């Protein structure tokens, strides 16, 4: 498949007129499942949750109204709760994003790369007004 066609099949741009349109689309299609690695320059924008069965490479971006779950290595940009949902989370087997956002909270990777990579999946969430990244240890409702 030519590169231009591959990119357009991944991108899910939605033009919305108001918050009601956003919420209605999220109810109709609550989760977008992507069964491939997202490469640099690829962008995904979706009303609901986004699940990626693969990696998200540096230069790739995901913007979701709900949660973002990456069943691989997240090294690109992830923006969960894009319409202000502070209850949204970002989870990945390996969480090392260039930038991570939940609602209006923003975080980024440390300036110095850590030599030790996490051996367990991690989850980013907003707790007490701060963006926190922690080991994923249990199911969250």
C-alpha cells in the first residue's frame, strides 16, 4: 500500500460543530481499535477511546476524547480527555512519550533518558490536580 494511502486509513479526523456533536459521536463509536504501529507524521483524532495494538513512534500523535491505551511502546504525543475530561487516562506497556496530556494538564519526558526502562505497564492520570505517571497495578473503574 502506498504511504499516502496507509496514512489516510489511520487518520480519523472529525469535524464537530459543538460539544453535543462530540458526545453523540462518542456514544455511537466509543472505541477506535488500531491494529498497527503508528509512525512519525501519522495523527489520530477520535471522539472516544483509542486502543493501539502496536507502538506509537516519536512524531506520531493521538488525540482522544476518552482514554488512550497502547499495547506497545508509547513514544509519540498522547492527549487523552481532549475535551476537558480529567478522568481520562493514558496507559501503555512502555510509557515514554515526547509529550502527554490529560485534559489541560501537560507533561513531557525527562531531559535525560533513563537507562532503566520500566518492567511493568504504566498509567498516567490526574490526581489531586497533578499529572501523575505510576505503575499499573490494578484495574481502574
